[in-house]
C-alpha cells in the first residue's frame, strides 16, 4: 500500500469494462479515496453501474479535475501524446494504467505476453496448461478478464496478455517471464508512423522480467539493455525449437524431443511457434509442462483464430475469421500442413488494403481460392484458381461436394466482416455452423 501514501484524489480516464474494473478496485482499497471518472463520450458504457459516491463527467475533457488529481488512471486507448494528458504530465501528476495498479498489488508470480500477432493464443494456452498441472491460474489483461479483477480471486500464477498501449503506462510490473513474440507494423497512427516507437513500447515488458522469451527468427524482439536471462524459441533445433527423429518432426526443449507436431490439434506453423513460446514460458516459471501434454494435444486454439471447427472424413474445416487483415492471413498460410488441397475463403471489406502480398504465398500452395463479399473482386487476380461468389454459405455448399480426404477448408478472409456480418465473430460462427451442417 505504500504507493498510495500520498494519493487521495484519483481520476479514472475512460469508462467501459476496464474503467469500471479500476473504479471497483479503488473502492475496495483500505484507504478511502476521492474517485472521479472522465469519459469524453456522451453516453459511455458502464455509467449506470457507478455508485453515487463516484463523480462522473461526460462528453468532454475536464482539465480542472485532471490537474487537481494526485493520480490519473488512463484507459490504454488514450495515447499519452494526447494534448490534455501532456498537460497533466507537465504538471507532474502521475499517469498510470490498470496494469500498473495490478503490479502494485500482485503477490504471486506473473507471466506476460506481448507481440503483434499470436499473443492471445499464447496467453490462453499458457493458462490452460498451467491449470492442467494443478495450479490455480488467473488469465486476463488484454484478453478476457481485466487484470484488476483477477485479484478478487488470488491465484498461484497470473498470465497476462499485454498490448503496447497497456505497456506505455506500466513501469513497475515484476515478471517471472515475459515473451515478445514478433514485431510487424500495427497501430502506426498511434506511433507517428514509426515502427521504432511501437517496438519501444513493446520492449517495456522486459523492464523487470527475470526471463525474457524472444523469437530467434525476429531479432526485433530481443531486449535491449537487459540484465536478466534470455530464452529463445524458433524453428531450428536450438533451445525451444524443432527437431527431427526418423522423419518425424518434434517440438524440442534444449535438444530433447517433447511432442511430435503431428499430435497437435492446432493448425499452422505460426501455432507451432506459439506452442514453443508456451513451453518456454512455463519452464521459466518452474511449471512442469509435461503434466499438461494431454490438454496441449487437444487444444484447438481460441475461437476464430485458426480454430479447428470439425474434422470429418479426413477433411479439416478451419475458422480463422479473426484474420481481418493481410498480415493475419499470411501468418495462417505460413507453413500450413495440408496434405491435399487448401480451399481458402477470402473477402469482405478490404479497407483499401493491398492484397498482392498474398500472391507469393498462394503460389506455393495447392490451393483453390474462393472470393466473396464487397471486395471479393480484389482477390481474383491473385491465383489462377480464383472464383467469385456471393456468400460464405454458397461457397461451403459447393466445396462440401468436392472435398477429398487430406483437404482443408479455411476461412481466413484478410478483410473486415461488416459488409455481410455484424463482426468477425458472427462471420466465424456462421462458417462453423455451415461446416458442421455440410461436412
């Protein structure tokens, strides 16, 4: 509680799920605080859940409240470069996020994961495997449950997904192990178009980490000015990697075969990298992952992320509806294990994206391309097999009549969904239901 010694007036900036979790946490502290909430939206979600003793200002900034605060807890969606927050920082008022408050209170080991792609799967699988060993595990952060809510039910181990936005306002999070999975352009509007600034935010995860788990195939993930222990994962046979024995490929731990990749239910080479990361994190946290092999074998990933929906008559139906941009679809296609033909569904709202990057990846595959939706025409020149359709249902009905053993049918659209669906989840659910119906 020593961090709270000189803090009496707190302003929570931004409501919604995260803001409410902050307010609820502050109200449970032994110290009585003056709590004010500012949300620039006129009708922010969660306002009806605030108690009468919490003051709320909506529709604009309230600089009088902000400059009078002893502490500002900002929603990660609000950039520190925002002029109003710069005024607060210039006055010397500390600005933190909910992860920093979590860091002040957590008293069990913490594992954290960041990266441009794959962090949700790694976070979830780390939690699933740790639980399978008998530990009580709290999983949250940028995925699922807000970090502060995890403290309501103390755990033996916490596993957090952390975005670059969350890391910007986090400075004292002590981690048993931290993973930086990969780096590619994202959120460039937040980082002035500079990948270096995005990387710098991600690198903050290593500030107080005992172990840094990094990607051998992506040097940008390596920590800078770091005094802890570095553990690497990659696709060669070094540290956490891949090995071969009698023609069989294994995930390996420092040269020791752990599990044949063919025993995994997860789809795609990028998911093998995710598994390697999880094994490394658990090893660093002194968790015996060998007790969790059965759940690892059957783990099918998060819904809508290269999720194996059904396997029937030797045909796998894969829902990757979360692939709303080119980079995500490229990741799904990388090293894809498909003995037969890949029937790939692409399309939706392209948001002006350049899809030409997909052409080289498609050329390497035995693929049939099915293009649908508002910008389906944009894919037609990418591969000789491309055909034009109106809807996912139309495609699935047709594909179901021609698939053979060893084939894979994958929805990985590289586009947003809102031409035909409410969101990517609804799109993925529709595909999954059709796969179940027609497979």
